[in-house]
């Protein structure tokens, strides 16, 4: 049996369209970069940098506090060799593209694992260097001295700190440093502070969890603390958690949060509306469904879907939209209908009548355009709303959507009434892309009733 081979090109194109729509609708964005960016500029990655002359050395001998203490000249020489490589490198087009992209957003944060400083050299601002910067130098004894300019370093391999006399070292993160620092301090404020704040951030800043879930997680954390962090191990022996244990607990908390469906609050709704407002949001219902299914609507709560439908419906019947904007909103509305039909039906039943009753008479055509595209809407309209739309169709101000009304069974009778009243001028003034059979018959009736061609073309009623 031969299995179908996926079209990788089509999959990539679909992912790019989704990414394009998400980025185009964003106000704040975070960019993560790694060693691939540096490699394109000719800077060896960490593993490549250990090749050749340094192949015989273990990473812990070259990139750890223990290795530096054991042989400071060897570690300093290796970083001096890497610093020369960095100094001779230039940012490539990708760096400049990211620097220019920052102008398109309200806020852009660039987080990099690289230590070469090429993002700043390309003009990027608001850069977070997770692993430090190899061109900076700091005091190994942590007395507070930091030297940003490699040319200002005192002599020596490695140089001595001008303040305390200890060795200077590269201002980069070495293996095990964060855990070692926590152990040496004999308390865990930095690591445990993050754990304490996680669920508050998840509820208030990112809206990943609801208030009730926040309460549940707080109780879970308190129970865990009582079990895993007792005050005393035995009489007068105070319990002191290791940094590794604290990290394990943080990891467990993060994992639990990431498993939660987004709370779908105001933040998620704003994100969806920004996506639909973007010039690059697809007008095809199928592509719109693909785009929406990877965002907050992937695992939504009913409240988010309901509010999103209401926003879209109010947009499309209440605002004077251009052709492209109307096409985008309608594609989003139909896509949401496909993705969540039951919730959509509930909104139609409970909310749409209130919205339509507030629509001014001159804007009722906007409601009809929605009804013609999503015919299920008509089934949920109250009798008074249906009567209003029927009367409107009987007295349409023009004939541009008469063909759609003729093909819509609930309004076909009223559309025929309006067609009987149509004048030659109205028919001639309306551009029909596809001439409906009944409208064609009306043209023929007018011309047959005329005594001559001139009379037919000038007739007004």
C-alpha cells in the first residue's frame, strides 16, 4: 500500500499565510533568535568554536566557573579567539530586516541566545541578551566592575579587575551559574519569586486562566508547599530546598499553565479583531478558517466565540465598510460559523435580534447581505424582524441585490413584488453580473410594451 506524500510546499505556504496574518494584526511582538543568525554572519557556533585548536577540551573546562578557576588563561584565551571572530563579523540582511520591522509595531522585544551583539550593531533596540555579550567583560568576584569596550581592557591573560584585583571574565552566562548562585546564597528568592508570580501573570497579564482557575492553582501551590517545603525536617533542623528542586517545581507550574486553554478574555478578543482588521486577513472562507483555527479559537471557551461573533455581526451591519473590509469580516464570520456551528446558532438565537432591531432603515441592506451569505441567520430572526426585512425587500431602493432576494425562498415573494414595480430606468441603471431569469423576463416585458425602441429606452415607469 502506497501512502500519500504530503505536499510540503503547500504546507509551508499555509503556515506562512497564517504567520503573515498573525503578525500583521499584532501590536506587540516578541522575536527569538539563536545561533543560526550568527552562523550566517560567519561566527562559529559554540560547538564549531570548539573545533580545531579547542577540540580536545570539554565544554565544562571552557564555559564554566569551575573551568575558569582551574585555568583562567586557557578560558580567557579561548574567549579572546571567539571575540576576534565576532569583531570581524558584520550583520547580514536578516539583522537589518528585524531592526526595520520594529518600526511596524507598538512594541517589539528581541530575545537572543547569541552573545555577539550583532542585533544592536544592526540598529535593533529593546534587545534582551539571555546569555550575555562576549564583547563585555565583568569581574569574576562580582564586585560590580563591567567594561563594555574590549579596547579598554587592562593588560594580562586574563586581566585583573581594576577595583578588587580579581580576574576579569567574559560577561556571558556559563554552565550552572544560576543554580550555583542560588546555592551559594542559601536562599531561593530569584527562582521562587518567579514561581510565586507565575499564576498571577497568567491571569492578569496574559489572561491564560480564569479567576476560578487562579484560585484552584493558588490552593494547589499552598498544598504543595506544605508537603514539599515543611518548615523543619526534624527538631531544630530547618528545611532548605535545593535550587534543582525549586527549578523542578517551576517547570511543573509552567507545564500545568501551558496545558490550560486560554481564558479568552479581552486580550484574546482584541487579538482576533486585530487579525480580521488586517489588510492581509484572507477573504476566502477556507483560508480564514485555517488562520483562525491556530489562534485563540483553537481551543476556545464559548464566551470568546460568542463575543467574537457579536463583534463581527455588529461590524458588518453597523459600519459603512469598503468592499475589502466587508469581504474580510464576512469570511471571518462564515469561518467562525464553520468552526463552531453550535455556538454560532446560540448567538443567533439569543443576540442577533437585538442587534438587528437597532439597525436604521437605510442600513437594512447590510443585514440582508449577511442573510444571503449565511441563510441560517433567517431561521433565528424573530417574526417582527422578519416582517421588517420583508417590507424592506418589497420597497428596495435599487435593484442591485434583487437577484439574491429572488433566489432566497423566504423573501422571493417580496422580491417579485419589487420586480413588478421596477422601471426601465432602474433596470438600465443597475449593472447585473449575472442576469436572473425573472429580471430578464422583466426587461422583455418592458420592451414588448413599448411602441418603438426609442420609447422603450426612455420609458420611466
